[in-house]
C-alpha cells in the first residue's frame, strides 16, 4: 500500500496488530524520517479502494527523563456565538426605564446582555441586546417586578438563522486551509452559551497556523458573529496502576479547581499495569500548572540512600529486603518504590507524608538495606574468579552475599553483607583456591557474569546463557557508566577473546522488568543525544531540559516543536517562535506554501521538486525530469502504463 502511493518502505518498521473477534486489523508504522507520518497520512487518504481505512499520526513517546507524560497540541477549539435577538420594552415613566437599563439590573436569559435607553413619543424605550432566541415576551415580563413592568414588549428577528450542518461545514473548510484534519467533532451540548467544535490536525504547525490566522475572524453566515480559535493543550499520563491507586485521592481532589479553570480532567479505564489520565485546556499556562501538580504527586517524596548500593537482587519478590519494605509500607500506609538506577526510594501516600513520618521511614529503610562493599578485580583476580574462584567464594559466604559485577568498563565483586563477610571474601581471594565445576554440570552452561550454573536461565541471541537476575544486574550496572551506552555480552572464550555482541532493545525488553527497561530506554536516549549534537537542541526556555530534533534549512516542511514541559512552541528550523508566519530560513523553493500551491492548482514533483500543473485531461502528469506522476497522491513511476494501472487500482479511475 505504501509503495502504491509512492512511499518507499526501506527502513520503515511495520507491525500488524490483530483485533480480537473483528474482521479488521491495525498496523503501526515507524520511520526515522520526521516527515514520514505527515506524508503517509496525506497519501494514504487518497486510497479510494479502501474507503473505511483510517490513518492517524501517533506522537512519539519521549523517555521518562524527558517527560513523564505525552503532550499533544494538534487540536484546536472553535467557538462562535449562538444567534441572539433584541427586545424593545416601552415604559410610561423614565424612572422605571432608567432603573432597568442600569448595569446588572436585568437578570433575564442570555449571554452578554447590553441595554440602551432612549425617549420616544409614547414614553421611554429600553433595548435589551443579546437575548437568546428561545426567550419569549412572557419570560422577559416575569423577570421584572409587577409594579415596574413595561407597557409593551416587542421582540426582533434573530441575528442569523442557524443551519448547523452548513455552519459547521463552513468552519471546517476554514480550518482545512491551514492543513488536513485527522478528526472533526461538533459538540452536541445545546445548553452552552456558544457553539463549540474541535478539529485535530495532522501536525502542530497546522494547529498553530489556524489559531493565529482564524481567531476573531468574521463568519460569512453572520455579520455580527466572529470565530474564536485556540490551540488545545493535551497532557496524557501513563501511570503504574499500583502508584495511581495510592495517590488518586490527592489528584482527584484538584478536579473542582481544574473545572473552574476550564481544564478537563479524564480518567480512562485501567488496562493491565497502567492507568491513563488526561488533561485538556485552552489556557496553556494553567495546563502546565496542572501537569506539574500531577508529576509532583506521582514522583512522591525522595529518600536518598547515600552510600547504599541498591542492586536489583535486593528487591526480588522473594527476597528478605523486599519483605522488610512491605512491613514498612503496611505500618505507615504508604507505597515505597525503589529506583535502582538513581539509588533512591520514592515514598507515596494517599495524603502528603509528614516530615517526621518521612524521617522514620528513612531510618527504617537504612536499617533494612544490607551493607555493600566493592572489590575491584585486576586481570589476575579476574582470571582466578572465572576459573572457579568465584564459585568457591559464593559457596563459602552463602547464597545472595557475593555477586560478580562485570561490564565492558570494569570488573568487580559486590559483597552485600557485613564487614566480616567482606573480610572473609578478601581472605578467600588471597588464597587463590578454586572450586572445580560439578561433574554433572553441562560444559558451556556457565553464566558470563557470575560464572556459575545459570539460575532461571535465559539464552541470548549470541547463544550465551545468563542467570535471569545476573542479566538484570548487568543492564543496571551499564546504566551507571559514561560514554556511549551499549549493553554487550562479556562472555570470554578459552583463548581470552570476548563475545562483545550488542543486544538489541527488543531483546533486552524481553528479559527486563518494565521499570528497569524504562531506565534503559532513558539512558539509551540520553547517550544518543550526546553523540548527535548537530541533530538535537534544547528548548529555548531557561533551565528547561527538553530536547527536540533540528530541521535542516533545506527541509520542505519546517516543523513546530511544542515543549512537553513548558508548552512553548518553537520552529525547528530557525529555533524561534513565529506562529502563523513562514520561516525565514526555510529553503527558497518553499516560498510557495502548500496553501498557495493549492489555490494556484500546482504541486511539487516528488522526484525533482519542480512545480507541476494540471490544466486538463486525466490525472497522469509527465514532469520535465521524466517522472510519470499520479496527480492525486504524487506517486512517481518510470513508465505511463504503471501510472495508469496505479490510478485504476488505488483511486478507482484515471480522473476523467
């Protein structure tokens, strides 16, 4: 399908997802090209032979270090006033007319009602301007005290006649001038003071352009009504269910405040291990404040364990340290989340945890965490350990005390125990005694990190077998190193060579807990950013740590980056904010915007970018570069026959 509309599939990751119990299926497409999503949506929309197919852009998910939530600013809120009528009230006395005309005296139905008073031959007239069209003469009379009621009430004609389908079509067409829409929704709330509709664009730059060019623009179907257009900021959170279950009362307590600020807060049904939350609002500053509140609550209070080595093995569900932490949780009715990578604990409660309670929890955690001692290994020590020495050490000290920590950058033994355990380990290493392999053990079945028979074995793509816990510890250890982030197999052969095969992210994900894998993704992302300074830069807001991809000056479509932290919008080409204006640094051939090209009836050749025009005839266009182009989706072909075949198969005809 992609190739049928002229999109190369080389380098595109395609994953099919079957829909249980349905005839349809879904597919997720990923590519490094930042323009791939927009191009694919535009061209696949022309696939007339599959009219029910829906194509949408999925915003990329940044690692948690960049933002714990997903921000989307592709949606705009359109609002316009409902029709109003004018009422003319005739009074016999000036005092009654003046009293009603004073600001705030009339409390009848309507949005912004203004009053005007003037003298007429029959007395005094008060005009009520801005009344709802459903208001009747009797409704007006009932709001005025009996002794002050007018002699006569007359209602004028509505400011315009509502044709919902026609009116919303007009507004939708105005939005389409800024770019293609992924979704269009019209609110059905008949009690609101204004008509409301929401359009979601394929990219943020189109939404920003629509808001800057259409806001406060007069509407063709009403001389007195103007259109209000604003970008809706959306923040979506994916929070572990266990954490959200603890902090939910503190988050939902803010809902009344958010309602008053016109910020919509939504909870979606829990799926698996995560709960999804969503914030939406037109006021970006208030959305940022609400987002930061949720982030702060979910982060919890940090308990830093200085000098403690929080290894994954300490918190296995069947480990004694894990059970001690559970006792502390039950005692104080809190949730304790160990952050292995940062060597700290996060404490979360249904209410704010008092300072004295936090101090008590900190002391109890320090008491329940085993001491950690590090023994650095030189080449001689390492050869001893791999030849049966570590096997002897572990058998002498007991299970769970000694652990080999081997990475591509260092080799060491970790002792999780007392000072006496550490001294015994040093004595055993000094003797250089070894423990031969059991005769029953299979040759070659030795964990590359602990050099023992694998416990809960996992086989990697390089065909080497690890202990399940050893592999997790090796990945955690690699995250603490500097330089390029790469998790490789440290297995050595009998000749001293190292396997050194790098594991893919998909392979690592298969064998790591979800929290640990999130940390691996974060470290991998940070490493990539450091190694590609020309491709990425930081948000221009001072002290903001969010990064975005730079668009080159010769890019055909400069993008808009909306910071996930402060919601500041920046052009990725010139690194400045200029909503509704073309980028001065974009390539000159882009001087004609997509909107201008559409108005002029011209397009760009997909092969050479030369402008082409269709004056008459079918949808087959021949460019001067020799490309045969489908005018509908701009798919290029080598010969005319291929183009005609494509138009018949994909678009249902050649366009005549």
